[in-house]
C-alpha cells in the first residue's frame, strides 16, 4: 500500500469516527409524564396487499426528537421487532416535511429536528406485513387479521412507556368484527376509536378481526369477564359443541381455584382457526394471541396437542405479566431484556399448561399422561445436547441468540429447552413439596402464594431467583437454592419427577392415543426413539437425532426419503420396515435418499423395533400424579 493511499484511508477513518462521535444520542427513558397524548390511527382495510397504513400525531417541543420502533418484544423475549417491514416513513410539522435520519448504531431509532414553530409532528408509514411464512408470520388474510401495535407504531424516546398516554383508532374492512382487550369509546362506520390507554398497555393489547367471527362468554355473569373471540377461515369452522364450550369454561374455573385471584379487569382469548394466518401463542396481560388449525373444534379428537395452548397462554396472565422476572421488566420496548428466569416464566407455565387441560376436561387423564410421556421421552432419549454440553440455564439465552429461527440439529442444540425441561423441574418441585409436607403441600400452594392475592390488581410485580427460593422455603424449609441450581446447571437425569410421583417411563411398539393423534394431524412419522428421525409426509426429514441410528448412517435434516427397501416412501412403509427388521437380526433398512440433486442408498442397521413412550404405574410408590391432574 502506498503512503498517500494509507494517509487517505486514515483521513477517511478519522472523519468516520468524528461523524460517529457527533451523532445524536437516543434519549434514555425517564419516569416522567409525556407532555400530551400520542394519537394513532391504523387503516387495516388493504387485505389484498396485506398492508397496514399508520398515521400518528405526537405533541412535541422544538429541538431534537427521536422516534422508536419497538425492538424488544415481551412474550418473544427477544429483539425481534419487524423493523425490516416498516416503509414509507414521512414526518411533517406545520405542513412541512421534516428530514429524518436513522441512527447508525440503533436502526430502530429515527432522529428528527423539530422546528421552533411546531407543537406537534405527524408521522405516516406503512407496515408491509408478511406475504408468506418465509417472510415471517402471516397476520393478514382475506378473512382475518392480527393487528399488533408493536409492529404498527413509533413512539417517542425519553419516556417510560407507561407514562405515554395514547388514543388509538382502527378502520377495519367493512362488515368485519373484532376482539381485543381494548375498550371501545366510539364506532363510526368501519372505524373504531378506543378509550385512552398508556402506550405500554396499548402495545399489550392486539386485535383479532375477521369476516367470520364469534364471541363466546366463558364466565357468564362475572364482574371480571372472560371471553373466547374466534376468527375463522370459513363459517363452518366456528361450530362449537356444548361440551367443548363447557371445557373452556371449566379452564377459567380451574384457574380461579388455582390462584384465588384474577389480575385483570377482563380477559379475551383471541383465537384464529386458520391455515392461512400464521399459528401463534403469545401472552398478554388481559388477552392472548392464539392460532390453531381451522378444525380445532370440528376435528376435536386429532387436536389433542393444540388444547394445551389456551391454558398455557392464560397462565401467563399470572406468571409473566402480573409477576415478571426482574430482568425482563424494562421501561420501554427498546431497552434490552434479559431472560435468566424463563425456566419460571415459561417452564412453570408449561407445567400448568399440561396440568390444567386435564383439570378442565380439555384432556382426559390418559391423554395428559400420554402427553407427559412424550415429553419425558424427549429428555430420556431425545436431548443429547442437555446430557452433554448445554444446561437449562444456558438455554434461556436462546430467544436472543436465535430468535426462534429454524436450527439444523435442535435436539443437540437443546434450543429453548427451558420450556419442557422447566416443566420437569417444576414436576420435581411438586414431588419434593409433597414429600417434605407428607402430602399437605404441592405446587398448588406455591402458585397461590407466589402469583395469587390482590384480586383485580394488574400492575406488574417483579421477582428474582431469591424470591422464588424464599417462597418455596415459606412453604417447606429445604435447600431449595441448591435443589434448583442442580437442575438448572447440571446435565440430568431429567425424569425422576415421574418416578417420585409413582409412574415409570417405558417404551412399547404401540403408539399412545395422543401420539397417534399427533401423527395423524401431521401425516408423517415420528420415529425418534427407534430410527432416530422424524419425517414429513413428503419424505422430508424434519429432524435427525444426534448420534442416533439414522445419524450414524449418514442421514441429516433437509434430506428427503424417496424409497424404503425398494418401494416408494410412505410413513406406513417406513414403520413396516422397522417392524420387519426387528424380526431379522441380519436385515438392514435400505433408504433411497435425495440430498440436494444427488440420490444415494443408505443402510440403517437397527433391530429394536418401533419405540413409543408410555407412563405406567409403579405400585411401589404412591400415585400423586393422578392427584396433580385431578380437577379441583
């Protein structure tokens, strides 16, 4: 490199550093009132293009102004605000267009200089929602939409989001109905204006709207009403039997018996029944965004797994919203979150998400045990990553690391296992509480003590690891900190909670009714505990178990099975080949595999037959699992 060239580069570098040093700072949030009301209008009528058009007015003072697009989203626990889909941003004041500049180090921040004669600025932009699942979750179809305020607003930096008053309105497609936790103030044609609310709570109150809509009262006569708001692809999908309605009403009753208090003034389950709008499970304090298949009600027997969704998200109103990990509580949506207590926030919620369906009658006790057996097997044989290199505590970082992107070997990476492994930790806690108290204490007592009380209060209360330990010690003194840390920082074993509850995990060649229902719904084959693979109906390998028989034979996710022992691939043919190989110790299973544009035959040596998990009673121990799953 020549001396003049080097000098030129150094000069350019110096200018770059000077420019960086001179950049506008993003004001930190302060706990002071915002001077005025942020007004927001969303035109949600362009379902053909799947575009939300946003107009805002912000009271301002002359001088620097920074607008923020929400980045750190509660419920996702990650910096996943869809900034790439914001377009057409224009800021004006007094009829003049104001230049804006995106912050070079924080692309979610937009800097504007407000002129001296301006008392307000107008902001307009479009949210270009995903056209297909490859671009993100689809939130707008010809029949329905999901309006998420975090995707459809900019808000002023420098203020606690709880101190920014907002007045929001939406124009819906003609004839559509909607469900939301927001309260309606007025209705003019297709435009609805909602009552004033703090920006923090607005962001926590999405809207489901649709052409085919039904609202079901899950707690008739209550002063803290609970509703199930349904939007569907077709009107026939809205058919709900009296028995199905009663099971959902029983869920509300059982949650009341568990916690003894409601931390909301009203609650709405927002449930889409659709193959078009993306599936969802996202908690909010006074509602939840839930998405299942269109036949959730009409093919009830096949949708066993989906019936844990509403109990899970409803539980978050207590665990995650009313009481929130201290490192997840932030003053606005652009201050980084930390996820260290997700094994409580999500893990304990998943625990109740498996218990409450049984108590409410959404599952039978047999279905609940079958679902628990599938989960137990995952940690008995299907999570080599947690048995070797990762810990549950480390997986709480995954929403920030991967933001729920698909992973090549999820079983080895143990991604977000704070959910399911967290359930097993709390199952252990339940068994230990029963043991220490001689059967007088259980997780029900912890739930009421930690998340109950103060009926009707829905201001957030934070907690720490030490608070969890203190609450457990208040029930039964014990070395709870060491008990929990051993499970959070260790590598298993994971299933002794079932044994402590009087049940054993076994494997047979017959799938449980829950396993059959799940395979029927997916039309594929889950042979994780035999061949070490799961496969879609097309033959695409969904997952391959690390160091399992299929892995050792050279199979990997992304490949496709074309033929089994010389015959065209089908899930039935693959199961039959596994069964046949169990009868012949000399046999191998020959799979014709497509890998990119290459075809090859892979021989799997496996003679263990089909392997499906089940829980069976251990008569040497008391059965406390049945009591855990029993309706209160």
